[in-house]
C-alpha cells in the first residue's frame, strides 16, 4: 500500500514540473509580438479587435480558472471536512442563469463587434487618405515573391519599398501553389491564388523596416518565402525608384519564366518589366474568362485568330 500513498505527491510533482516547463518554453520566445505592435491603420484596428476579444473572453476564463482551483481545494477529500453534503442536489436556477447567461451575453457582444470590424476592415476597402494610393502587383512563386510597380515601371524580388504614410493598393495573384501574403505590423494576411487577382489596402504610418512573409505551406522551401519591407519618406522613395531604373537590368518574358521556376532567390531589382505581365499571369490559367476579387478586375487576353478558329471548329 505504500506506493498508493505516494501517488498524490507524484501528481503534485508532475503538475509542478509541467508548470515550470511551460514557463521555460514560453520565456524562450523572446521575439517581439509584432502583431501587437502595429504601424498602420489596418494593423491598429486589428490589434484593437484582438485585445478586445481577449479581454472579453477573460471575463469567463479567469473566474472559471480561479473557481476551479478554489473548488478543488475547498472540497477535497480530507479528514474532518465540514463541507455540506447534498447528494440529492441537482438544480439551481440562479447558478444556471449565471453560467449560461454570462457566456451568451459575451458571445452576442463579441459577434456584434466582430461583424463591425469585419466590414470596416474588408481588404479591398480603400484607406481614407488625402494622398493617392500607390499600386503594387504581387505574385507569389516557388519560393519567392515578385513585386511589380506599374506606375513606376520597376520590379523587385523578395523586398518591397513603399512610401511612408501613403495607402498601398496591393493586387495579388499566384503563379505557383496558393500562398498567403502577410506583413504583420501593417495588417492581416490575404491569400494569393492562381487565376485570381485579390486586392489588399495597407499603409505604413511610420518609416522603418518591417517583416513580410508567406503564411502558407507551399512546398519544400516555404519557410524561405520571406521578404523585407522598407517604408520611407516620399522623397527617399522617389530616389530609390530612380536608382533602380539607373542600375538594374530589365525583366524580360524569358527572364520571368526562369524566375518562375521552383527555387529560392536572393533579392533582385529590375528597371522594367513586360507591361501586361501581371494580367498574363492572372489569366494564363483562364484564357476565356477573368477572375477577380475586391475590385482587382483583370480582363482576359484577346484570343488570336488561330484560337478563335479552333474554338468555332470545336462547335
């Protein structure tokens, strides 16, 4: 019978060890919680929703955890216990109203707030600003990111420069397996999909360097789907554009086909790219139609005479 007496102490030791292990593991996460350190209006609103939802859930979770500990300690089996014994007790209208009513109210509040934020933060909804947005076309590849600036006529790979305090209209697609575009400090992620052009508005309120990443499993080197984001004053951004135009080579059709081959890539820049490249990427899998979401409408490419003749012959 001696081992049975030691069992409660073994359980307590295991619980204490688990607690210590949890503290050690979580303390090792010394990196900054970038989602909770937003640098743009979209990130600010999403952070507020996360904090509000967490505090609202804590209204239920914290009392439940505290009461659980109190009940386990108060009503544990011990010699001389004076706790009331009510084996026939099975119903309390007051208690059931409390433990059902409070969660229901919290769910209603959380649902209302979430719906409000969902509509306010619709990815394709333009950001209110006195400044005109800049457009950047994003293509996810295996395993790299291609950024094209149609207004500036330049392109980059695995790094992104944007003007400070200016809305950015991202048009996104994929020429590889589906991925997810994410700059945590500026806003939530959005999927990139073959044959579709998605729209996402973001803005950096402060100059600085930000972390960007793919947030989807997409094969062998998915962990290297990262890119650097640098927000800078407008004058510095314009100077950067001029530098890229003056010092970089052009991205040709053949160059893009080589870039699109599966493989990792270092940061690159291009002084020019084919004018209709983004449209061709979006419509290459749907030559007879167009796919768009949230305003990023891309017209299909016109058919050649040979394609039209083949189409009519098939009917």
